[in-house]
């Protein structure tokens, strides 16, 4: 009899915990979409770093309402006119609106940092990309990375590079990943093999040309 009563008490406690969890979950699930959207937007705007993807996925997994709002926030920049993740800079931007950004340069390390401007009254922003200048005998490369500290081609944060000619009048943008199926890798001296222990299988090691920029010199020599 005593063992049965103990089991009954344990089952009752489990049921109460389940009911409590259900009530708490229903409170979040029943939150009005307008209020939920405002909460998520304010949280995102208050942070100076980008949310990890796992956190965004966790928010989308709470319930259907959260999934709908999360999908609205992380929609591509061409439609939302917002950058949700740094990698969004590789996607087309809005046609009618401008995304204000600024660049900070570290002269001692020849490094450039791209930030998304949060307000027009201050120069604080969210970090987007970093690029390090590498001079070569016949050209200059700018290694582009999502990490402001690790800008090596063997890192998971490697995005691509910008290459200029000796005069700095012609530039080519290379993507570390193929922009479309069937894209051909460009031949480059920098595509040599590196230590396999330093490269993750997921890290792209190719250079795929995606854009070309050229300037014409005038009589004064400026571009």
C-alpha cells in the first residue's frame, strides 16, 4: 500500500510539473504577434554583436507564432531592408532604401573593419566584415573574413578576397564559395595546398570571381 501511494504521489507531481510547463509555454505562445515582434526587435537592437544561428533557430522552435515572427525578421535584405547576419552582405540589398555602413582602418596592421551603422548620430555599429591588406609583387590582395581577429584562408570565417592590379585601377572580387552550381574556380597563386590539419572539410579553399571593378586615370593621375 505504501509503495502504491508513493507512486501515486510521484505521478501527481509529474502531472503538476507538466501542467506548469504547459501554462508557461502557452503564455509565451499566446503573446500577441505585435508585442513579440517589438520585443525581439528591441533585443536585437540593444546588442552590439550578432545572435548565433542556434539562438535564432531556438526562437523559431518555440511555437508557430514565434516561427512566423522569426521568419519575418531574418528575411533577406532585398525585402526587409535589414541585415540580420553578417553573411547577408553577400545578398542583394534593397532597391529603394540604403543600408548605412562605415569602415574603420587600422593603419599599423593594414586592416579594415566594416560596420553596420545603427544610428546616424554616433559612429558605433555592428561588426560585419574585416579585410587585411596583403601586398604581392604584381598585385594587392584584401583577405575578407567574418572574424575581426582570424583572417586566414584556413578558417571557417573566410569569405573571399578583393584583388587589385599593381596600379590599383582594376579590382576583382572573389568568393570563397561557388555562387552557383557549375561555377569555375579561378587560377591563382594563392590557391596552393596548405596543411590539411589546419583546414576543416567545410572550409572553402577556392576563389570564384563574382565582380570586376575598374577605374580610369585622368590627366592628374587620380581616379
